[in-house]
C-alpha cells in the first residue's frame, strides 16, 4: 500500500480531521502549514493530498475530493472575520491576510453582494495594529482571528461565516481534502473518515494539545470545536459550496465553476 504525502493545515479547526493519522505511517506522511501553503504544495506536487481552501478546487478542476470530510460552518465560525471600528457599509479599505484564499474570495463576495461596498484590498501580514493603521478594516483567519480580544479595543468583529449564512441561509465550506486522480485509494479514504470520527470524540484532548495555555482561551478553543465548526461535508454544505462557486464565477474570482468530483470509497 502506497504512503500518501499529506499537506495538513496547522490551525486548531483542522486538527480533528487528522487526529491519529500520525499513528498510520503505513498510509500517511504528514506536513503542516497554513491553508495557502498546503494548496501550493499540492499544486507543485510536493504532496499527494492536501486540506486546501475550497476556492483552490476551481483553479485545478482535475482534482478529486475525499467524500464526507470538510471544515465547514453554519452560522458564526469565529475564526474568519474582519475587525474594524466602522460599520461594514462604511469600510473603504481592507487589509487582507492571504493565508487562506477562500476567506479572501468570500470577503469579496460579501462586499459585493451583501455589504454593497467596493473597498480597496491590501495584502499584509496578519498583524492587526499594523493592518488597521493602514486600512479601515483587517481580515484575520484561523487561531489569530479566534483569539483576538476585540472587545477590549473597541473593535467590531464581523464574522464572515455568520454573514454568509445570513445572506444565503446555507453553510459555508472553508476547506476539504483534495488531490489528483488516483492519489488515494479506498483504504486511505476509510482512514481519513476514521480520523474524523476519532477527532470529533477527542475535542478536549485536541484543545489541550493545540489550543492556548491561557485558561480562558483554552475554554474558548474547546467551545469553538464543539459549536462553531463541523467536519462533515453534508448535502447542505454541498449546496453552500455550489452557491459559493457560482458567486465567485459571477465576480470573475474564478473563470469556471466546476462541479465537485470525489474519490471512490
């Protein structure tokens, strides 16, 4: 059985999908980084399978997706948001953390179709004070967004997952496992599904191992895994994904909106 090289997202919200996979060296070799880097590894054939931002699938429609597995939300996601002192409708410039290309694509869609604004986007490192010094708002993702204490700085946190669901009444799919045709076999798919089941039963362990040491933030990390993110690619998630891809096509964020195709299981 071949060993699959896997690009894994290092954020807390992806850890339930890889829980226990490091104990299967017969099937997987794991590497961790931010979502955009995992996608680059896959595009450059440095890995065989990666947890990629969903928008990347439209840029490589020959890929296949592992069925049933995703990082998704239905309502507030807590870990993808813009921080600002202005109302959304008054924002004229946004500093974007480009670590997740899906979050940037979603932000562009919400600006055009929900907030009805046309801001300037400026790519910067995820440093909130520096971002807000230059722009009206700042996009942060992952653990940085989750643990930023905006309440003490008079900032509004506009949750992009919450805004998407308010606009569409659908979940949002942030990432899923994808790779080239034939990269994984049914035994790998079964192991990835088992990892999700194991991970969903181990939120306490995952939050303790990969969350912050601060006690209040550790409680937040555990609650986040339970309430804000889900790890199944449900029919409702697929409907949300189709809506997202269609909106991205309408705004020329992507040049096509290919239907998803799955690996055999």
